[in-house]
């Protein structure tokens, strides 16, 4: 029987057909990380993605090394849309930072396999968080080939050397902060804050107009 040789499409699929998250808490955390990291690195040469297949090496036949981090950050690559991250098409630059948000179905063996994959293929910082158990840990190294430093809740508050974002406990949950101390917010919270600021600005303009002052001349 003659076997059909694998094609790029079959070797490097762009989706596994599974949902991005198993529950709303996990989904909210993924969206929060991706949206705030994109905001942090807006207009910079940094690619941020969530639940995107990363293929670190090109192969001719299965098995194909692949992972889809819940969030990943790649310094040195432009933003924009991609169907997958094929490293050999991206100046061979590996994601430097990855995040995994655990769901109840994730096993310890699965997370250990992810850690080994990320270590093998050049990740410098990897962070894992289970919103249900409040379990957080990470591994950080300064450059590929160096030993990883293990980050635990005992290290918090703690700032990522590459991202400069800070992790700390806020009540009983993990919180993430921008380098300027602003907390990571969900997209809807950002929109609500923008609406509030715009409403305050509109009221201020209306008050100036009542006083006979043209706001545009200030």
C-alpha cells in the first residue's frame, strides 16, 4: 500500500479543534494575559499570542514537536496575525516567555512535559497558574543554556526580568501588575474605565462652555 506523503498542512495543522479554555475562569485569565501583554508592548517589535500552535523546528515526517502556550511573548518579531508560529519562518526566534493557565483536566505529567518542551526549545521564562487551587510556579533563566531558577509563591511579590511585570497575591488570588504599578485588567474593565474618563471629560467641556470658555482654545 502506497502511503501519501505528509503535506505542510497535515504536518503543521493550525488548530486541534479543541476550545481555547475549559471554563470561564481559565478563559478570562488567558484573555487578560494576552490583552494586557499586547497593550504593554504596543508599537514595539514584539509578538504576543494566545493558544497559537508553536512549531520550533521543521521536520519531514511525524512526530512534529508542537505546543500551544496559553500566552506567549516573542521579542524581536513583529505583531500581527498568524495562523501558527513556525519558528523557521520567524528568523528562528523562539518565544522567550510563555504562560500556562491550568484547568481541572490538566495533569502534573502534562505540565512536566510542557516544562521539558519549553526548556528544550529555548524559552527563558515560563509561568504556570491554577486559578482553582491558587497554585503558581515558574522557571526563569537569563539565557538559553543557563540553569533555571524555580519561582514559587514564597518568592512573591516578584517581577519578571524580561517583561518587567510583577506577580503578587491580592487577597487569595494572583494579581499581575504593569511595570508602572497599574494592575492587569480584563478588556471590559479597560473599556469601562475609558468610558468613565470620556464622560468626565465631556462634563468638564460642557461646564467650560457654560462659563463661555471654548475648551478647544485651552
